[in-house]
C-alpha cells in the first residue's frame, strides 16, 4: 500500500522537478542567446519572460484537460511538452523558434502546477497526504538546484554552443517522466466522476484494501450531493474555498519570494557586497531553500498546515522588518544576506511547502481541478507582476520601503492564517469539503 502511493507520488512529483529545472535553466543560456541573435534589451527581456507567459496560460487553462482527459493523461501531455521544449529550444536555428519552444515549456510548467498536486492529493491517504503532495514543492526546489549544477558542469562544452547542451539535457528527465507515467493508475476520484466505479475501486484496493469500499461509497455520496449544485466554481457554496485559495496564492507572492530569488545578486550588490560575494550569497539562498523545504515536507503531517503557516508568518514579518530597517539605517553589509537566509528558511518551511498541499485539499471533487487552476494562476500572475515591477520599485521607493511593503503583507497573512485558515491535517478530502463548503 505505502509503496504504491509513494511510487506514484514520486513519479508525478517529477513534474515538479522539471518545473524547477525548466524555470532556472535559462539563467545559464541567456547571455549566449542574446549575443548569438543580437537581441536588443526588449527582445532579451521577452526571451527571459516568454516561458513565464506560457506558465500563466498553462495554469489558467490547466484544469480543462485535467477534467476532460483525466489527471494521468494530462500529465503525459505535460511530459511531452517538456520533452519537445527541451529538444526544440536546444536545436532552434533562429530566435523565433527558440521563443516558441520556450513558451511550450512554460505551458508545461503552468499545467504541471495544477495537475501534479491534484493527482497526488487524490491518491494519498489522509495521514500522509501533506508529505506526498509536499514532494512536488521539494522537487521544484531540487530541480532549480539541479539546473544550476547542470549549467555549471556543462559550461564551456561544445565550443560556444554550451547553452544548447544546458537546455537540451532536460530531455532526459522529461523522457523518463513520460515513460514512468505508464506505470501509475488514473486518479480514482476522477474515475468515480466518470462513473467508472470498478476501475476506481481497483485503484483504491491498491492503495488500501481495508478502506477501499468505504472510500468508494463516501465519494459516490459526496459526488451525488455535488451534482445537484452543478460544477461552476463560482457557485455560492464554493465562496469560502475560492477566497482561501486566492488569498493564499496572493500572499505567497506578496512575500516577495520570486523577486528575492530572481534578483538576489542585485539585492546583495545594493548592500555593498562585491559581485562574486553576491553570487555566492545567491547560491546560499538556493541551499537554504532546499534544506528547509525538506524539513517542512517531513513534518507537515505531524504539525499540520496551519501551525507551519503561523510559525512562518511570524518569522517572515521579523526578517523582512529587519531587512527594511537595515536599508533605512544603511547598516547592510553582511547583515542583509544573513537576514535573507533566515527569510528563505521561514518561507520554505511555511508558504513554500504548504501552498500546493493546502489548495489541493480545500475544493470538492466536482471543482477541484478548477480550484487548483484558480490558485495556481493567481500565484503565477502575481509572480509575473512582482518580478516585473521589483526593479522599478527598488529604484523609486528604495530597498527599505520595498521590504517594508513585503513585511506589511506578511502581517496581513498572519491575520489570514489566524482568523480564516482551517486545519486540513488528517482529514479525508471529503471531510475537508464538509467543513469548507457552504450548504
């Protein structure tokens, strides 16, 4: 039982590894691509952001194939997008095809952030669901680290064409992901929505024979109750989970995480560190992110989602407040990198580990894919806007005011967790629905 669910979750979480790898790998190729095709600053900016544009679109529409074709089939198409993107971008003869293939990879990232957590949440037993879904976020962070390591190892290979190898190497894990997906079953909860009861029962038998029949009966009853309400995400009874998902995704980005990860060298140079020290500090952020994500994934089912978020919110308020104060008083130097290491630790321990778990748990089966897509697309739209605006914000407002704004947002997040966020630890998906959906 445990081996089956663990293996299925590991396979699907490979979508997270490719998500992280695809997002970060462009950092090793961007200068070479700019020089090769003589891109101006506008074209270069579009080249760097085209995958993110694809990610937003993939997240917005990711629920459509997930609901129509099934979770596993959608994941197979996502694996193909990753594979085609990697090979196509590596072999692209000119700038326009390169952009098309990077956009396709972005579609895969966005759709993966919807479908992969959804699938894992639907096959995992309540007692281990947080850890299983948390593996997706762990693999995102791991994929980012692998991309940086891969870029370092492949630098200088192929006589100035090393960037093609950097991008093309992603084809190997993409192909492995595609082939391994043939060894996992379709989500039993999706099968029950399609009235394929015998197939769903067989999957639940593989998960846990002792609870299989009860799971099928419970879900069929829940599905029948939902059918009367329809499948519109905007139906009145779904207002609370919609509000919870949108606010959670917004606060995830209003913490400033993407701005800090993408612009870490720039932030550290603002504090007076030299370029090499800034780059080294940036690598340290990646390592801290990895370690504390691993810690959170291993304790989320014991301590619960809400407790991790309370601890993380307080830690983020303190670290962001101290960073703002350091900029105001111009006492930055080594203090800011150390505080940002603490910030990353608290973020990875809370928001980073909890977001995909929590959003995948709070929607009923009839609208779960749509709810996941709503949370994911909110996350990615805010990520794009804040990443785009951060340089202008720091230039016009200064480092102190920018980080004070992020700190204020985390005060609001603490209120959200304290007053609104329910605990979903240890509950079946159907039990969580009963608490959250307004009847």
